[in-house]
DNA sequence: TTGAAAGCGTTACCAT
DNA sequence: ATGGTAACGCTTTCAA
């Protein structure tokens, strides 16, 4: 296979001009080019395995049908990759391709990543983060239609639309789930406040209590961090050496890794899950939550949906939906708050085996 | 900020011709352009915030200083993202940028992903996979310098260079680590044979036994899968209801998730780790191995190094190292087997708290 | 030392 | 209906 055929090659082979080739191959042949020529052109193109040079196209048309995705660390960290998967799927449906650049959490690379993408004439830009977080959007992002997924810019002037999970609702529904199983003494192991996710989930947790007309047990909410060991030690503090009647009967965790630590602690103390204490995760992490022993009840983050909703909305702004299906504006359940242009996507309760009825007598 | 400045804008502002601008800005000004003009050109460029249009450059030069990375699922899965991080770091050092496309494990998208990248004039291509695996390289990859990271093509005709971890050595050194702690009855929970990683690690495990002049205890090697529950049930089979003297004193796992399951089982059975049984993982998974309770001894996969070595080697083939540091051929420890052009990168033993001396009397 | 012109591969306009 | 030509932004060669 040698150098690729150009439109000129096709034109020569078909015995016509370059313009004719262009017209025909772009569907604007009828009424402009003789039917017989059209036929010859198509044959020639097929014979030469011709496809237009995308670089030349971009230069000419000032657009590329490429959406650039810049991520803080979703490529290189284990988390949230499905946002990109969801975004990519929608882009492909509409005849766009996505191209990803990861800054590995180095904000000084933000601008240059965006610049590189812009240099390549991307038609739109999406910024994706691991974990919900506030962000200072790179200034040059404003040069093309752009959107934020799993992050938001709280400076009023930088009003980029954002698609984020409904964390407070997630926290509330998690609490409501164990409440519906009869639990009243519920603890919440809540990550830290470095990400807004934890405070929002705590807020939902509190909402559930007020909603149930129950007092919010202040000291049952502890912020310990996000990893297995944090969950372990947090649970130990809650359970070790305390008499059964004073133990929380359910422990909600701000992610699945904490839940692993909690289960570890329970087993170490000879406690059964969920017979003695119910444990709930958050995130529904791939091959973690489902594979745990016992399989973790959890609040699934709507990663794919977020990516898909963000891309659908971005593409609508980019305009031109020539190749894809009609876009009717994303998931029906999503709510948009007018001013800030934030789309909240609901989390999904997943009930497995780590939560059960409250122990008798509690 | 309106439309970007072009070379013509700079030329006009400096009162010279486009060619002069090009010459000066590409360092070929001396001896061709009057010093005074050079100065004016540089000032004009700075004033207009000029940078050459990359698309036009690519079209003109038939190259882009972009390396395309196609991944089977490293973006969208939680694993092995550091291969890309390592590759990207090296590329950036040399003035290249990387652009990633993930096929989400859909092999029918391989060709078109490569095609898209090729259309964009990438100067080189890297195929990266999650977990060591054989692969049928997309045919069109051969059109530019290419390399495989964490995968290999075993068809003799498709001789692309590959950078992979030295799994058999990893398996051997893992076994040797616990042997050095006095363990003799060692079990190996070994994933499955869907990936060549497990068989190779098993081979290394066996090598360690022959090396120590010990009989290979056949029934101590069990292939159970890769997830927490598999580790849990595997360990249960090994430990539950068997008298202490008949228990393996160390359990090696083919990944860290299995090790979590094993520890879970130990705790459930009232066994301590590492006092009663030593447990070892594999992979050194980010925020898993280190965060476990106890922190997992493990065999770290050299992900970053693999990505870096692969990129260094690819860039050497692409040629032209104008902007970066000199490349001296990757990690010193890597071994290249001439014919197949496979580079084996050694894993790294990480000793933490889950392995300890063999219990007294065993 | 400088500038004009060709060419990279397209598409779109405008005479023919 | 057709094909020539300009334009996208750049680099490079060649003549002045």
C-alpha cells in the first residue's frame, strides 16, 4: 500500500475534474454532474480506495468533526473512565470522534492541552474530572463550544454548562434505603471535604433524617478519608469494644473502598454483615462492589449517563447533526437549574447483600 | 479574542514578507534575513500572540508531532492507566503530544481508530492493553512506526516490537520472597488462563520451587478468577475446616483484588495476617495494595516504565529528536530478545505488612 | 537580503 | 453540465 490516492487521482482516472469528484462524493452531484460521469467517478474512487484527506478537510472547512476531551486524571487514575465511554458513544453516534488528553492533575498543563486540541480544530471541548470538583476553566476553552462533566466552575463569569451527579439526592436515598430496612442508628463514613461530593452526600444524609422526622445524630457522621484503611479504622472506632446496644446498626460509606475497610473491621471483630451490621458503599465501582463478599449495596454514580448527557448537550451546541440520530436533549430524569446551567443526573440505588433488616431488638 | 493571527498578519505588521516570517520563526533567519527585520518580526509575532496553525503545518509537512495511542480499554477500565502516563511523559519530553482513542474492547473498532489517527497524520502509533494479552494488530498500523505496550502479536509476519512485563520473573520473585521468610507450603491463587499473565506467573512460581530444590506442590496452584469473591472462596477452600498443620502458611495471589478476598476469608475464620498466614498480592494497584489492612506485600507491575520504554523506542524509530533530551534506550534493566523484538520489563517487589515469617513449627 | 510562487488536498464559486 | 481557479495557512525553492 503506497501513498494514499487524492481527489486528483480519482479525477484523472475518471477523466473529469477535481471539482466534479468533490461534488459527486459529497452527494451534490445530481443536477451538476452528468449521471454517466458520476458513475465513473464512483468507480474510480472505489478502485483507488479513495477517502478524502482529513487534514486538508480541516484546513479547508475550519472544522474537524473531532471533540477534544481534556481530563484531569481519568485516563491515568482508576476512576470514572465511564464518563469518557459514555461521551464517546454519543459522539460516535453523531459521526464525531473523541480524542483525549490527560493532564495528570497538573493544572499548568490545562491551557496547553486545550491549545493543542484547538490547534487541531476540534469542534468542541469537554473537561472531565475524577470525582466531583470545582475548577477554574482554562480561558481558551471559551473559543469553541465547551462543557464540563463531573466538575463545575463557580466563578459567575465563566458560565460553562456542567453535568454533575446529584450527590445530595444520592446521600438522601442511601440513607432512606437503610431506614426502610428499619435502621435508626446509622453512621456515615464520609470521605473528606476536599471534594464537594462528601459535604453534599452528608447534606442528603441529613435531609433523610429530617424527612423521617428523626434527630440528626451529629457524632455519627465522621470524615475519615477515602481508602480501605480509613474505612477500617473508622469502623473500628465505631464498633470495637462498644456494647452491642450502642453500636450503629448500619454504616453508610462515601465510597466502596471505605466499605471494604468496614467489612474487614466487622469480620475482624467477629461481626457478620449484614446480620449484625449493614454496610453500604457508594460509586458501584467496577469489579469491586459487585465482587465483594458480601456483594455491596451501593449508590451507583451515573458515569456513563453523565458523559452521554454532556456530549449530547455539547453536540447540540456545536450544531450540525448530519450523520447521527436526532438528539432530543438527554436523559429525561435530568434537571437543569436555569441560571447556573448545571445538569444534575440522579444516582442509582443498587441493593445487593451487604444491607439487611435491622437486628432484632434495635 | 478573535480569529487567530496568521503568518501573513505578522508579516504585514513587521513590514516584511511571509517567507521572512517563516524563516525567522523557525530559526533559519540568520544569514537570510536582516537582523533588524528579524527583530521586528519577533516583536510582531509576540504582539499578535502568533503561533503557526498546526493543521496547515501537518498538511504541508506531512507530519504532526503527534503520537496516536489506541487502547483496548485502558481509558475506560480502572486498570493500567499508568502505561499511558509513562508514555505521555516521554512523548512530551521530546516535544510530541499524545492523543488517545479507546475502543472499549470492541476489536471491530481497531481499524477505524487507527484510520482516524492516521488521517490526522500521527507520526507514530502505540497499542496499549489492559493486562498482558496477545493481539491481532490492525493491518493499517504498519503504515507508520508502531509499537505494542502490554500486548504482543504472535503471528510471525506481524513483527511489531512489544514492551511487556516480565511475568515469569515476577512470579518467581514473589515465591522467592515468601520462601526467604521460611515458608514452604505455599499456595498460588492464579487468576485464569484467558490472559497469558497467569500461566507465566505460574511458570515463575514453579521455577522458584525447582530453584530451591523443592517439589512443586501441584494442587497448591488453583485458578479461580481475578476478583475479590474469587479470592475469598479460593482461600476458604484452602483454609476452612482444615487443621492448622495442613494449611498453607502463605497464599500468593495473581492480583491485589484476590488478596483482598483472601484477607477477608482469613478474618472471617479468625486467622491473622500475616501471623497465621502470609498473603501476597500482585500489581500494586493504586490506592488498593497500600491502603489494605494489613498493607499488601505485592509485585508491582512496571506500568509507567513500560509506557516510557515503549514511547522511547517508538520515538527513536520515528526519528527526529529536536526538542527533547537525548534518549539512551530505555531502562537499563530491560532485556530485549532479538528475534521477536520483545522488551521484558522487570516487576518490582514491594514488601509491606501482609507477609511475615512462617509460623513457629511449620 | 528579500519577495514571489509553488505545492500540500480540499471545496466552493464562477465562468464557460 | 463542466472545469478552472481561488482560498485555507504554511514552508521552501528560486529568482531578483
